[in-house]
């Protein structure tokens, strides 16, 4: 999501030691990956964070930085929650330009410009190539209706796009369909390239979360060679594709009940040349007929994937077990201390509250699940508490479904993104044997 002031809510950054900053900067500039809208920042632990264009960053780039550009460097990914704008972008923001253009044009149409109208202009949006997706809380005054359709031409031109769409409420029916309407343009299909993977979808029918980039990169680095996976909430292939294209999964069973997302998913599997290693199961995953086949199950649904837990247990292999990646929005409260990684005793060690939480250390290529456990710099006690409750619930479900006791172990808790004030989207990697 871009803010109208030109300031996104958070940006992805690559973190390294200060002595490697110049080499990292040169490489990122050359690859057109450096985000020039934000300043390079010094982190509390003395390392340096270089803002990057997260969408274009791939696992290959991280590997190159670590192995070729600056051998021996630590290469971490982080989300800068309060990125500092660079000097260059401190002039006229897109929102100011929009206000100027729309107010001038509206006054030319006989409208008396007011602070209420100004406050009703968009302040944040998602950019999908030449299509801008506006959030639902703008253009709500009745007066705008009289200014359509020219109004949309003015807005699009001020913001440098050719198509405009506006978001409504995310539908509560479980498909997470965002009720998007097209304001300008004749279709809502857009394309994104993330970590070398092409995703095409219709923004008016399917959702896309920019905030999940760190998790997509992490998934891409998981050691899944030869594994059979079940992706219970496949959408347009956000995680199915990295599992197939980068993580080396042998086969993915992808479940999805939104017919529009299924069309996009099928298309994306073809586009990325992996359609022969994926079976799409169209319909409600709770009615899935599969059992005893999965080495790994992805449960990528927020606010909670709880309804999918019984089927996740059912599809896990009885002989060898496997790993569950369980997504959840976890509420936490300000002022709480952070917990060091690997510790299960809460509030044991006092750590400074991280404005920037290091979320993903992609060291030495594909790392093992156990090593990843050690890579989260800080976890909140609420995440740990939720993970422990979930572990207990899953152990009970496994016993019920398979009729014998299982061993479970929390491998890792990963922050995907801050979702709302005091709510974090996290993933629990739970080993079940
Ligand atoms: C949030 S999206 C997944 C995208 C990805 N996790 C992300 O955040 O970018 C969840 C997807 O799961 C699908 N879904 C939700 N409940 C489902 C169910 N019971 N059976 C099959 N698909 C389901 C929705 O249609 C949606 O496409």
C-alpha cells in the first residue's frame, strides 16, 4: 500500500554490516533494486538497512549479495516500519499533486472547493503497473458522482496511471474477495513479477497482498525437494508457486474455492511452467478427500486458518509426519517486552522494542528448518503463547484423526507483517511426527 504522502506503511530493506554498505548499495543500484525514495538507515544493533523494491527482489539477489558481492556478509531481510523519506522525495507528494489537479479542475466545473472535499481525496492506494487501486475510504461525498467520468481521468493523470479501481469491503464469505469496482479502464487484469515468478490476476476478483513478500521469499528458501505439499488456501498461487518454482516441491495439491482465483491460479501455473506438478482442488478444502499424503501443509489464511486444522492433520503422512505452516493474526499489546529467539520463558530477557524486527535471515542458501528456528531476532510473548496453544490443539487433533499419539515441536515463529495497530500476521512452523 502506498500512502499519498509518498510514504508507504513499511518498506522492505536488506540489512548488513556497515563495512559492506557501499558494495551492497552499488549492487542494488545496478540491479535497479535500491529504493531511492527512502534513506539508508542505521539499525539499533549497528547494522545498516538499505531500503529495496521488495517486489523485484529475488532469493537469487540475496544469494549473490552474500556469496559474490560481499562474501561473508550477513544478509538479512527486514521491514522498516517508519521509513525515512529521502531528500529527493521531500518536494511535492503524489497526494499534493492530486489535490492541486482535482481542486483546479473541479473549480473549473463550478464546484466550490472545501476542506471536506480535500479530506475526501485518497491518501493511500496500491499500484499494480498502470492500474491504481484506491482504498474504500475516499470519494465518498455525493458531489463526486456529478463529476464522473471525467473525474477519474483527472485522478489517473495526476497519479500517473491509465486505469483506476476502488476497493470496497473484503467480503465476509471466506473468499476474501475485495469487492473492487473499476472506475477507469476496461479490465482489471494486472501482472506482478515477484522473485522471478509471474502472477496474473484480476484485481476486481482476487486479492493480492504486497505485505507478504518476506514470507514468499522465506517459503522459496525452504528445503522442500521431493516433498508433497498441500496448500489449503492457494488463492492465485502466492505460496503454491514459490514452493514449486524455488523450493523444489515435487508436487502441490492446491485448494481454492474462489472460481476467479482458480482461473488465475491455473493460468499462473502454466505461465511459470509448473502446471504438471500441481493439482487444483476446486471447492471447500474442509471437504477434501485426500489423506495421509503430505510432507508439508501450508495454511495461509488470516485472520485465522483454524477451520483448516482438522483437514491439515488428515492430509499429513502417517508414517513420516510433516510440517504445518499455520498463519494467524495475533493481537499484542503495546509496551510488552520482546522474547529472544528459541526461549520459551516469556519476559526472560529485556530487549529494546524493535521498530525494525528482523524477520528473515536467508543465510547459506536453503537453510534447514532447525536452523531457521534460530533466525528470528525477536518474538513477542503473545506470539509464543498463541503458538503453544496451537501446538497443544494440533496434537489433540492429530491423535483424534489418526488414532495414536504424535510428537509436535515449534520450529519457528515468523512475522509476515504488522497487520493493524497491535495485530501481527505471523506464521508458526510446527513439526508433527
Ligand atoms: C488470503 S487468500 C490467500 C492468499 C495469501 N495467503 C496471502 O495472504 O496473500 C485466502 C484464499 O483462501 C481461499 N479460501 C478460504 N477458505 C477456503 C476454503 N474453506 N476452501 C478453499 N479455499 C478457501 C480464499 O478464496 C482465498 O483465495
